[in-house]
C-alpha cells in the first residue's frame, strides 16, 4: 500500500501570523522489491508494474488518456498544463479514477471521460456560480474526487471559460 | 528567507519570528484548524496504539479523500520525527480496524460528518501521513 510522507515546517511571527511550508516533498514509500528470478525479464517487468499499480495505487496521468479521442486528449493535456502553471507549488496526484491537483489540500480534480472532461473545483457553488451552462453544484451529488463546483469541458471555449475559476480556486485555498 | 515586513503607512518593519513554547501549543492550533490548513477532519488526539506497541499518535485525522492521516509534531527539527511517523504508519497499516472504529466513534459524536465520509471510510486505503515540524 502506497504512502505519502510530508514534512512541514512552521514560522511563527510576533504579529500573530503563522506560516506553514512543506520542506520535504511528497516522498513515496513503496513495497520492497522481491529477489531475482530466471523468468523473461520483460514479462517480469510488466508484471511488476501491474502488481505495483494494484498494490500501491500509483497511477499516471497518461493512464487516464488511454483509449480517449484526440480532442479529449488535447483538452485534458492543455488543462493539466494550465493548472500546473498557476503556481509551481501545485502538485499533480493521479488517482485511479481521477487526477487531483493540490498544494496543502486539493484545489481541483479532473475526471477524463470518453467524450468530455469533468473539472471539480474547491469553490463554494453557493457563492461562485461558475461559467453558465456548463457548471453544476455537486455539493450534494456523488462524484469522484473532491470539489463542489463541477464544470464540464467539451470544447476549447469551455476551457477558456473555466480558466478564471481555476485561478480563483487556487487563491481561495490560500496557498 | 527574507523576513516578513509589516506595512505601516510608508514604513516597512521586519516582523520578528518566534517559536512555540511547547509542542502542545502547535498541536492544539493545528487540531482546532485541521480543515482550513490541511483539509482534514480530526479523528482522535493522543490516539493510543495499545499495550503491545505502547505509543501515542499525536493527531489522527481523516483526509478529504477519506484516507487516514497521522500527524506528529516536534518543536525543533529532529530525525526522530520521521522514524516515529514511519512506525505509526506501519502500525496503522496493520490495524485498520482500529482506525475505522475511531472514525465511527468520532462521527457518532459529531453529526456534521456526512454519509459521503462514511462511504470513503468503508473502502479504507492507508496512504496519508503528514508531519509538522518547525524550523530552527
């Protein structure tokens, strides 16, 4: 089972401010490698990778693009690039069913589907409505990942409309 | 790091840094603000790991995606912090039932936890551990 270890440090200031900073990036503690064997090394490597994925829950962004059309792939890649450029502190954490983007907490989750990508932002839909027509309040609706404001992305125009909200979600987290 | 400056009209004056007087102070501050800082919910403070493994996890929490989070605090930087955390991490991997019970106990007290949280608990995966330590 995979594990994240984070090391944070605090700075306490006399004017009643405290600042938390991650000093050691997410380090991953994986299972131990088992010994040598005389089997076909390629098959062994493939088997190991599959076993590692199952055992540790390590996934990649590219796995989410498997069997997706060129439009969806292009949009999802542009989205990934945009989110990661909002701030260098934002980390991508691919999960089995979605990809999370986070600093000290999740800012956005992306679920890449066959026809579209769903973006879940950590914004309160009661106060922030999101781009009209493609946004939905999912605070009481089951969905993968975290975030209460869902934005459905099918076209480049949808993505353009969503951009300011991604930035707003990042600023709201305050990291 | 550059100091932090306080703006007063046109004057900038550096804000001095200090340390918490006790680990407990830092722990209390984090525990009462788990949601705004780390998006976690408190499960238990000073969680005992039983007679066999005799230890106390400073803070046990549940992350926003439903994973257990162990938080250990130190007033000053030390490598013991990492070792201690790894030890508790191994313990919780081996005692998932204890964690689920602790979550249930806590959620019986606090109704604010939604059904959604319970679902995530049922499919428990141990993958979180954050550690807090101050700078020198």
